[in-house]
C-alpha cells in the first residue's frame, strides 16, 4: 500500500517514513506543496498524510484540491491546530481523519488501519480480485484460498496482488520493488525473492513462475 507523506519537519518526516515502512507501507515523502501535484499525478496513492503547516502554502489548499478532484485517496491531516472549529473545518474540507501534533507513531498506524476497516464489507467484496481459488481483498489486506483465510504480511499481500492484477505480464524485481518501497527506502538485495518464496509456501509451489533472467509471473488460473 502506497502512502504519500507531506511533511516539512525532517525529523518527524524521517520518523514517520521509517515507522510506516516497518509496518509494510511504501512511503513517498515530500516536503512542500509544489511537489504535491507532481506526486499525485505520477503515482497512485492509497493514503495521504498531510501536514497543514507547509513552508510554501497552507496544506488545506492541497486538501481542497484532492476533494474537488474527487480522487479516491484517504487523507489524514496532521496539524498543531487542535480546536473544535479547526477539526470541523478539516472534516468539511475533505479530511478523513486528523492527528494533533505531537502524535504517537503507533496511533498514526492505528488510524490508517481504522480507515481501512471503515469500508463496508460490500465495498470490500466489490474490490476483491479472483484468480482461480485465490481471492484477494485489497481494502481489508487479506487473502483466501478456496474460501480459507491465508495470513499474509502487508508486503506479501501487495506482491501477490500486483502479480494477479498484471497476470498477463512478467514483472521484474525492480518493478515489484518500486511498487513496495518508497523513495529512498533501503531495499535488501534478496527481499523480493524472500516474498516470492513465502507466497509459494503459503499457497502452492507453482503459483508463481520464475522467468529466468526476466522476473516473475502468476500461474494461469486453475
């Protein structure tokens, strides 16, 4: 799951990026409003964590742009403005949730997961992807095989989801890494191989095919 972090405080931004990365999120971190438009036009994000106090513009302007464009992105606002009127204003402008600074990093993760759970089950099912006996639920980050739940880590889920979504293609390791990891995030050299190995163990050994020298592709649906 890809997150856009808009935060000009370098100490806080670095801490949030590292914390969410450990929880399995791919985090792109930018520090100003002018970078925002380019980021949302070039990438698909599931969440935006938006600081209101940016150096070049008020973050509420960016919030209104997202709301007006009706982009399907959840927004958590971080702000030092904690009055009731400020909170009501943020929600009216399109924020899905907010955190008053300073905030706990574990609470931020909990609020992201809470927003994921707010989708009605019907909506989650509508967004599910089926590939033979495999069924993936991106809004709930879970997978089933023949109706039985198969526990996956966040990154295992997104590797599998990407392979299924692009089932007619062979994906290189670099393509998968770019989907999983944020800009500047350190990637272990064998990380993708480990995820593929674990997915084969949890489902079937022949679920994912290795195309030597090229990459990986999902097996045809049974």
